[in-house]
C-alpha cells in the first residue's frame, strides 16, 4: 500500500466515524417521544450522558 492510499484509507475511516457521531448526536437531540417512535435505542431510563453510540452506517 503506497502512502497516498494509506492516507486515503485513514481519512475515510475518520470521515465515517465523524458522520456516525453527528448522526447519533442529531437523533439524541430529538424529543424522547420521537426517539421512541423511530425505535432509537429507547428505554425509560435511557437518558444517561457520555455513552458511546454504536452505529454501523454505510456511507453511500
């Protein structure tokens, strides 16, 4: 693997991770009723802070 391919591989992983975090933050900022309606990891005591989102999205 040459240097440019290695840097592109690292950058793509970083961009995907950033997109996943942003998506989780946006959904977490929605009211609990909407989160429950869309089935977003909802439980009655889900509002703890600092938990890492385990999202597995594919960027198209």
